[in-house]
C-alpha cells in the first residue's frame, strides 16, 4: 500500500540491524551536563539518531538530544498507537515499556545544552515564515510557539533548532498528509496545510541552520534581518493578499524590507523593541510580555490593534486620561500599563524608534482617525451573560496549553520569553486596556488560539475573557490608595472587574504595590 | 458717457452745497487724542464724511478719522490727478493746496483711536477671505496686509475697520473697473479682479463690522472662528480647486470647519498659535514672526513648506541634527531658530496643539516622506551668480513696501504684528532654515510679493534672497563661541552667508548674544 515507505523501512531496518550492537557512550562524546550513562535501550536509537542522539542530517533522522522528555515520551506513545506513522519507529516504540520510554527520554533530554547564549539565530535562508509568519493565511511565525530561537516551549512545542532540514520538512509533510496527528488543537495539521513546498523547505532550512543551544535573535547593531530581507527572493516582497483576517477593505502595510539607511536603522530598532521589549527596552518594562503579544504580526494584524491604524489616528482625545494624546504619549501608556513598567520619557530613543517603526509600517495609509481596522474587532454580545465557570472550561481546553494552567505563561526552553502571562505578577496590570473584558473578548475572538482565530464562538470568547480578567494582577499605577476610589475613578464596572469581589476576594486588593518594578531590579528590592 | 456716475455726482453735489456752511467741531465730539481745532478746509469734508470724519455709512462715504496722514494725502493727490476717479472728489482735491492737504490729513489722522484693545474682531459675516484669503487663486487674507483687525499697516495699507460697507465694496469695484489705480505693485487691482460680487460683499461687511480701534483676534476660549466657520454657507465648505499655486497633483487639505469637540478645541488652539504665536505661545517666541509668515495660507500652501506635507513626512532623519526627528522635535526647531525663541518641552501644550492642528489639516493625506508639495519649490539656478547689488534693487522695488527699507518689518497700526522683519534683531536667527539662500529664493519665487507669487524672475528671486540673507541677524543658538567654528560645523558656505565677510563685516559676529531672549523679558533684562 505504501511502496515508498516500505522501501524506506527496509533500508532503515538494515542500517538499524547492522549497528544494533554499538552502545553509545554519551559521557565520552558529549559536552553537555548529562553525566549518567546511557540506558541499555539507547542502543536501539543510536544507529539512526547518532551515539549522543545528535541526529543524522544526511538521512533526515532527527536530533533527540535536548528534546523535552515529555515530548519524547509522547512521540514514542504516538508511534506505538499509530497517531504518528512510521514503519521503523512503530515496532521499536511498541517494544519499549513505560520505564524504558521514560529512561530514554530523560537521558536524551539531559544531553541537551539549553543555556541562553547570544548569537545569530540562523543563516539558513528566508526567515519570513519562521520569524513573521504569514498572517493573511492565519500562519503565525514558527517562533511564536517554538521559541524565538526554535528552542521549543514546554512539552507541547518541541525544539526545531538543529534538527535536520530533511527531518523538519518530512514532519511538515506528515502533518499535511495526516500521517502525523495528535497535535494539540490540531494546530500543526492546520498550519502545515497552508504551506507550499517552498514554504516547507524555507522553514526547514531556517531552523536546521540554528545550532542547538544558540539563542538570541538578530543583534541590534548588525541588523541581519534587514540584510536578509533585502536579499529575499522577489516573490517574498510582494504585497500579501488581504485575507479574511485582514478585514474588509483595510489598509495592508507594504511588505518591503526596512532600508539600511539612517532612518531605516531607527525603524529596525523599533521593530526589535516591538518584538522583544524585554531585551531592547529593558529599563521600561516590568514583565515578559512583548508588544507582539497583543499586536500580532509585528503590529500589522487587523483585530489586534494594528500599529499602522493607531499611528494614523493620533493625536486624538482619549477619555482614559481626559486630554489630547500624541502618538508618543499613547506609546507611553503601553509601557506603563500593558508592560507594567515605566513610561519612557518623551523624546527617549525607545519612543522615537517605536514611533518610527509604526510610521514606516503605516506609509501610504491615509491619516484618518476612523481608519478601517483600528483597535479591536468587537464580537457581538453573546446570548448568555459571560460566565466565569464556562470560561474556565474554555480556558482549560484552548488556552492553558500555551498560557499555562495558572495563567502565568511559559518561557522558551532557552530562557527567552515564550507565551505571555495572562494574569498574576508577570502580566499586564490593572490599568491596561486589555483589562476591559470587551477588549479581551475582541482580541480572543479574532486571534486566539494562534492560527485558530475566529474558531471560538462569541460566547466562548466572552466567557474566557471574563475568566482571564477575573484574576488578580499588578496594581493599577493610577491607584489612589483605595481600591474603591480607584475603581470609581478609573474603572467601568460593566467592563473591568477591578474592585469587584470574586470568590470572596476583592480584585485589586492584592499586596502588589502600585507602579512599576522593572524585572532586572525586582530581585534585589524585596527586602527594603 | 457715465450716466450713473453723473447722477451720483449731482446728488452728492447737492448734499455738499447744502451743508457747506457747517463747521465741524472735533473737540466737542471726539473722544480721541486730537485736541487741535479743525482746519478751515475740513468744512468741505464734514458734510459727507461726518463732522469728525467718522463716515456716513448709509451713503457709503468713508471714515477719514484715524486714516494715516500719508495715505490721505496720496488719495487727495490721486483724486486730483485722476488715478482715483471721483466726480465729487476730483474738483475738491484740485482746489486744495499742498498745505491744506497736509493739514486735513494730519487733523483726521490724529482723531483716530489706535490703542490695541481686546475684543472680537467682527461679527460681520463670512470671515474666510478676510482672515484666510483664497490662496488657490493667489488671494492672501485681507488682514495680511491690512492688519489682523483691519487697522491698517503703514501708509500703504489703509485701515478697513469701521469703514462703511458700501464704501469698501465700492472701492473693490473701483479696483476691478480700473477707476481706482495707483496701488503699490498693482496689488489691489489684481486681487480685486479675482473677487466675485459675493466675495466683495463678504469682505466689505466683515471689516465694516469691526469697530475702529478694537483689536485682538478671536479669543482662545470662545473660539468664535470655529462657530463662524460652522455657520458658513455651504459653498464655502467645498474643497477648493487646486490652482496653479497648489502644485501639480498635490494634496489639498479639506476645507471644513474645525469641530467644536474635545479634539477640535486643541486643533483650534493650534491654529491660533500658528496664526499668532506671540500671543498664544508667547514664552517660546523671541520675535514678531508668525508661523504663517513662512507657512502661508495657515500652513496649507504648496511652495511655502505646507504643514500637512511636513506632518506626513515625520519621523525622519535630519542632517541638520544628525538623528531621526519626530514631528514634535521638528516643531521645536521652528521655535528655536525661526522664532528665535525657546523650544517648548516635548509634551508641552503648545507642541501638542500645533501637532494636532497639523494632523487635522493633513487628514486624508497618505503618510509619505516624499509627498508632492513638501518643503519649498526650488527655482532653477539663475543664469548669473546671485548678486547683492541687483538684489538690493529688487528689494527696494518689490519688498521694502511691506518689510521696510531696513528689513525690520512693520507692525499694524493697532500694535499687532504686521509684516515680518527679514533681518536684524527681530527676525529669524542664523540657525533658521530660511538663512539658506536656496530656501529663501524658493520661498520668494513662489510666494512673494503677497498675491504676486511667481512674478519675479528666477534671477530676481536669487538676487534678492542673497541680499536679504547678507544682513546681520540674531546669533545661531548652536554658537560654539567662535563664528568660524560655528560656520564650519553648522553652515554650508555655498548656501549660508554666516561667517562670510560682507562690506568688511563678518556676518554672525554681531554682539547679539547666542540663544533666546523672549520679547516680554527683553526690556527688563538689559541692565544685568
């Protein structure tokens, strides 16, 4: 029935049998931290995956070294039950008992170097899909779920870095064909189905070229992303089609490289800050959120408050602070509230860079305070009043995978920020716009889960938005000394849960002090 | 040959003869400062112009009271020689000797109240032509030459305020028909020829409704200009045709009223600052220039660095200071250099208002650093190298009328700013962009003299630009302590005369101290 696969299986089996007697000695070969000796069952793996599980790039056999143990165990389970089809792996997996699987997984996981280092992420080719995605087709950047360096996030999103290109491409094709299944929310099946062969090769080459354990995105001075974009094939510089997610008749930013000139350098810095404010604007941020956590597609996406629409809408009067705000002041608000940090002073290089990046993205758009696509696309009010208990169920099913059971997010395996915290000390504070259930419901409905925007019902979106925002989070920086007074002055009781009693607890009454404590200072300031 | 006028002349003569015996007693009637008794010849005037020369509005006989003496004398001369045709005035003027003319002119001039007071300028109807002009047809605002309250500027630009509407309308028609001539540079003949009957009535009604001696434009809080604009007839709210001056294919700001809402109030404040920074942003300006001195048509006009084009061009890298400037920082530069003042701090209400005004004007324009119409329209380099001596001749013929023989400008008769100083202590300083001869030539060629843009030859524009900028002016605020070093660092010797020797004097070596001395503090700070 599957002649190609049968041939491959026979070939592989020959290799396997020929090398089955070789026992890997990880201690002698590996420079990682693992010091325990290989379990006996590893002999079955070494012939294809290498003696330290370092992969066989030529044959397309994947790296095992450094893969999270839980991920490895799940793969062995999947091979055994056929969710992941492989003529070679199926009998091997079935032959391994639960104890063997755990030992193997722990062994290979421990071999991986995970320390975050700085360096160039990749020189492996077109980085657009990997780093930016193609949101017009609901394809997020690969790095959004697999970490900024492909180091993987948690057990559900495996490392991609340093896997053989042939292996990565084969997996994407397996998702496309349905010979690999069992992915959470069927995300990879959906995403892979939207990829062309060229896309598959580009993504596979990109991550294959990242050394395992190397971390850190493009350096701020070298701006390699600019150079890479400038060298991108011409098909990649086309204006993307306006997909369903882009909204009807909405402006679409030109998809052209940032020029490498005096202005472009500042635009590029703005893009870097936007992608990773904790690295490029550290002194002003107080959590691990990124600008792109809410402003998806690097600030382009309709439905998640695109920056081009915001740029052409300011200066404008804001009820929030009762005066006309320039765009720069509006940016300050993001740092103060959403990033739970400190507003950069007007004229600060961080604000100038973000303003320049937003301007650059918006070039060609008309100045228009009512531009189509501004802000969020509000879903209709649901049939039933939003309900926390229903929201908790939605959260567990659709959100906890990435944001964690406790809403505290997940960092990538190399220590870089991964999925943002949705409540708690490391999330947006009570002054942020996302505190309003309407905004949260709008954002969730249109864009969550990643790659599945629009799949929740309106009711689900409202319910889970209420659930998320009914947890404690850092104090509103406008705190007046009294939760009740702060609520009365700054919060709309119909839309914000600040000051409301939930399970006997008054939200906002946490001991989290008002205002900002930057991450890098937080550890040292606890005692005073 | 002129039956209508002959009838009018007969009617007028009857009135004149019937009242010839009445002698005016100005001292008893007038509250002005004049205390000397009327010359005998004034009896001839009183019958039509009123006993104190206060006009006869019903008959359309103009106010003489307060008119500049030189202007009155020139009118009597014009009536006598037929340059200004009037069957009644011609024989009367011819009957008056030089001494009579001087006595009469001095007498009526002294009767006028000229103190600057605050108050609403007018409730006399559509103020668009009077206050804004119609630049698409090269019609400047009337107030640009006649003063912001129609109080007149110097001897060449007579007061219009409180003249009978019928008189003002008759004069505009006389300019149209050529029965009044002799105006400097034939400005009024040209401007009047571009007015419709509706325009004539609107302008005449507007100025007739301003009480003589009342000064001060629209109050900042009441914003009557907004209300008036909102009540303007619908034809006035149309988008103006893009005239020759508007440039080929350039954006044309929508001609709609500023809304009276929270944002509109700030926009309106920005417009007021733009029109009269010495009043609305006094602490930041150091001279009597207005933003509209260089940015004509309230910042709209192509050829004079329109604000809508600037707005959509920033943020941008500027060689002038070697970094990316936001629009707010660009505005700061205007205060520091062109206004010879102090930069308002970022976030200051003055900057926010000007940014809001510029944004409002630019609504609908695409963000585009290369938008058509940005900056100045540079004339081609002339056949001969620019020459100061030729420029001095052009200046005397075409510029001195308004800007004064010594380039120090002219205030209006009520004390409000009139024509800007082009050099000297009250002009832009050596750091301003207008110091560059190329910019000055471009501005002059396209827009000077007012209403006569484009009439100078390229050679004349370059020559006079060189002449203007070869005079001393306030020190460059970037002054390093040495003219030579400041020149080397900040001035392009091919375009700026700073540091160059002119008639044995090194420009920039004046004792004018670097930096800013605000007008309101200048008088008190001389001794310290």
